C-alpha cells in the first residue's frame, strides 16, 4: 500500500481487515499486490467486503508484470488454458468442493464425470504440480484443496459451460453415498473416532444440502437422513433439526421407507433437549417405519430412542414396553451366528438406565451406569464412557453428594473440551453449575452458568437450566428475578406436566421452599411468575443471570397509605 502511494501505515483498528484479506487470498503475492492497489480507492474494509464479489475486483494494471498476470482472473485463465482437456474438466469439477477433500471423495466425483479412478489420482497429482491444487499439511487421510481464487474461477467456468447443476448433483450423490455407507459404523467403531473421521465433511454436507433442497428434494431427504447425526455430534442440534424438518415437510415426495424411518429417528434424537412431546411422536413414527421395512438394527435403535424420549416425558408405560421389545431383539440376535457388536448392547443399557432413573429406581440406575462405563472402556469409546459418567454424576447429585458430583462434572467438562466433543458439552457445564450451586460455591456456579447459557442457546435447551438459574439468582440476593425464572420454568415444563428429573426436582423444591419462606408479597410473586411464563426461557435466564434487572411496574408498587 505504501509503494502505491497509499497510507504510510495500517491503523490498529484495520489490522484484522488486512490479515483477513491475506487469508482470503491464500497468501498469494500477486493477489495481495493487486488487492493493495485497490486500497486507496476502497479502503481496507472496502476491499475486504468486496473480495467475494468477483475475481475481477482485482484489476489494477501493474507495470512490472506480464499482461496475463495483470489480474488473478487473467492469471488463472492463462494457467487453465495450458491444461489438457481431462485436466481442465477435473479442475473445474473439483471446484464444487466447499472444503478440503480426500482423494477418495475426488475419485468418486471425477468418476461420475467420466474420469476413471486410476486416472483421477494421476490428474490430481498433475494439478498439484501445476500449483492449481494444494495438499493440506498434516491431514489424515490426505486432503487437497483449491485456493479460494482458483475455486471461484472453477465455479465460473462450470457456470459458463452450463454444467454447474449437474456437477453439484454428482457432489450431493457422493456425499449421500459416503454417509449412507457409514450408518452401520455406529456400533463398529468408537464414537470419537467416527466423529473425527466425518467432522471435516460438515461444510461439504451443508453445501450439498443447500443446493439439493430445491433442485433435488428426494436426494436432499436421503442425505439429511444419513448425515443428520453429524449435526448433533458437532453441537449443531438446531441446524440438524431444521434440515430434518425441511426434508419431512414436503408431503408430495415419494421417499423410500428406510429414508422416512431414518429421518423420523434422527429428528427424534435431535429433539432430545426440546421442551415438547414431539420427540416421542418422532420416535414412535420411526419404530413403526423401521418395523414396516424390516430393518431390525434400525428398529433396535428407534426403540432405544422411544424409551429415552418417553421416559423424559413421564410416559412410563410406553418406555417400559419399548425397552422390553428392545431387550427381546437383543436376545434374538445374541443367538445368531453373527450377533450384533457389543456397542449395540451399550445402547440397550443406556435405554434401561434412562427408564430406571426416571422411574425412581436409582440403585438400578447406578448399576446400569457402571455397566455402561465398563463396556465403553472395553470398547475404547470415550464419548460413550463420558455419557455413562454423566449418569453416575447425576445419581451422585441426586443423593445430595454435591461436592463429589461437582468433581465428576468438572472431569466431564475437561474431557469434552480435550476431545472437542461438543454434543453434550452444554449439558455437562449446566450440571457442573448446578452441583456447585447446591454445594454453596456461588461464584464458581455463576461462571459456569454463564458458559452453559451461551451453549444452551445454540441447542434450544435454555429451559432445562431455568430452575438452577432461579435458585442461583435467589442465592445471590435477586428474589424477583428468581421468581421470573421459576415462572418460565413452570411454563416450559407444561409438556411433561411438571414431571422433573431427580436433580431438577431437588433444585425446584429448594427454590420454592426458599421463596415460600421469604417472599411474602403474594400478588407480586404471582405477577412475576406470569411475567416469566410470558417472556420465554432465554429472556428469563438473562434476568436470572443478572444480564437484565427487573424494574417493577407502577401498578405493582405498594399503595401509599392515606
């Protein structure tokens, strides 16, 4: 910028703009020099904002470079013209990938474009040697990527040749085949290994879903059915729910029974933290559909989900029936020459654990949690081990041993962060906040409650923490805000008719007892509870956390004596 007569130095508040421009241009010297030439006209923030518009933004003529390098677009066009027809096709079609891609994924796509797999590997190597394709350092398995400018050029070429939608369709087919083939691995490999293998594909799935929603709705529904689990495992439950609902809302689509069954099952799983009974409806539908298509492994999983969802909604009869059928299926397959893997039995133990704990059989629940933990350790499944530890932590808290429970919860939070396991992190942190609160560690509880609130908003699960937040607000001398949180909690729990899990029940009872002892203005309390019920979970949580302060309306102020 200085060489081109611009500002002598970059102001501190524009350093991030400069850094982001360099990142988006992949550090290419020519691209950076061309971008710098636009700064006197647009400013750093203006260049950053407009980089995505077109490669042709970078068009300033430079005296010391050949004409073919005066713009990034011209440089890429010149390089592209030197490729063989096969290399040009591969380069263009690889532009459909939104993120770094594996060799296997590139082979599958290019094979659909007419390049045999044995040739695809050679073409990838040639594109790397010609600096149009980059290898990603340290990726396992190896991955390649197009530079952002090269990808944009490739997409433009596909659009110019009228092949963009055909290639995007092939890309969505490749992603669907990948995730469909991966479904059986839920029992055959540790869940943390499975997540590490598929998490890099999340942006690729998003791109395929965005395109196929309108252009190929049947393919879209299939891809959602097979990949929805990844959104939950990545801590993106709301996004996953939206994809499932998009796939199910078109009643005119003719979908394979197995796809319908998987969609209902995955939506039921993603609704685990939802404050409604829709989770039970989805699980029931999945059980019926898996039964109709004769998929016993799918039926087994759906029965487990129905047990858990029904237990959470206090439908003890449905939960008991589902877990009994699940147990019979397991026993039938144990007698087969090739039984189901041991991790399938973990799913049965987990369903039994939910049913026992939420029906008040706590000793049985503790034994089942221990069995889950041991089986997960034997299988080397860290995430399932953590889930069993959470059951142990909840049992410990239910018994009133809050210091011990807090130590378990802290260990879970540390493990989840170390493993980058975000699916249940919001639950672990909220449990830690509850245990610290009930153990009298108010400052530490407040820190964790704030962190849990941020994550709960992403998972639509703030309602689950309202009793804890109300009790925390009361303990910190904010009784009005505590009543608001209680009103919101009671409203949010209407769907299960005030049924509470054991730890939730303990906290709710303590909060109500404290308020009954000290909050003597019955009219004000009733109005505050109604206010909390009206405002919803997130706003009530903000009051409880001190992010908002209750200001009483004039009609609630004590009337002056005459």
